[in-house]
């Protein structure tokens, strides 16, 4: 049976028509709702949920399958209000709830609840989204409920570091055999080039420049260590010129989207 949301509404009444309608929807579809993560404030005034909506697979192709749900309670008036929004991925659901007062890292998925992150970069990008505040404006998204089992989200990035490549694609791909998933970020000049990449998929997903900085730092550190380990000796006689020194450059490797 699905782990249906525990909304904790006993003894409370809807504060308005919207809350009453939302409560009815939850009661109607609760057998198709599965709670992925939840957080309740100690004072009992707020509850936050990330929910998988099983009914989404019957709807419009590409529709998001997650619901971010926020319940606020007036314990003096014995009433409640409900806010909810469909979201394409867990990090964006967490981000929406963070904007309504949920601590960014409070909604963690339990082990075994779904496929696990395949690598550290996936975890880092997820955290980046959760803590992004108002940085990203979602422009489009699409969820593949079957092969290739991926979800992409297109956003406009308002961070100054993204001024030259402000359109970003977050691509989440799931490997159902390994029960893991990866999340990657691509950077584009505009929506046209981003959409063209999504249509063609004939080149690797272009990484944002800021993802390349750690690698550059590691390269510089390695070169510095090499110089320290092999210092020049002042007592050695100068050698005769023997032509240009070989290049120290190395080929670069980039991660792609779908293979």
C-alpha cells in the first residue's frame, strides 16, 4: 500500500474553500498518493510533504508526477490552509517548500524509498537547487514515465555567474537496473539553443563553466606539486639548447546527457 500523507487535520476545519477542495482531493486520491518525504514543525503549525502522484501517469504526457504540499494550521482558530504545486523533480519540490518556510535540508528521502544518487555530483547539484532561493525561474519541463526514464527542467538562472549562459537544463536520468539516477546541469545562451539540444541530443550536455573550476584547480595544484618535487639545482652546468619543451597539456573529457 502507498504511504499516504498524514496531514494531521483531526479537530481542524478548512479555513477557506480552497483548503476544503484540497482536503477533498487528498481524500479522493490518497490510494494513489505516496509520501516520499515529510517534515512537521515542532509547534504543530506547519507540515511539508513531497508526494508522488500515481494518477499523473494517466494524464497529459510529460506532466510532472510530484506534488509539493504545505499545510499551515491556526491552532487557536482550529483551522488549516493547504498550498500545493506540481513539481517535476524532488529538488524542485523541496525548493518550492523551502520558499514556504521549510528548512532546505529537512525533507530527505529515506534510504530505499526510490533509486539512490549515482555519484557525488548528483548530490551536489540537488543541494544546489534546494538552496537556490529565487535564483531559478522554471520555463519548461518534461517527465518521461517510460523509457528513457528521464526528467528535464529548463530554467533561467539569475545568478551573475550565469550571465553569459543564463538558460540551464537540469537532466535527471534513472537506471532502473542499477536503481540509481544521475542529475546533470547544462548551460545555454538562450532557450532556442537549449530546445535544439533537447531535440537533437547529438552532443554532450554542455557543462556550465562553474563546474569546470574545481578540475582546473586540481590541475594547477598538480603542476605546482610537480615543480616542487623536481627543483632545479644551482650547481648543475647549463645544458645546451635541445629544441622546444614538450607540451604539458592533456585532453579534456566532458560528461554528456543521454548516451
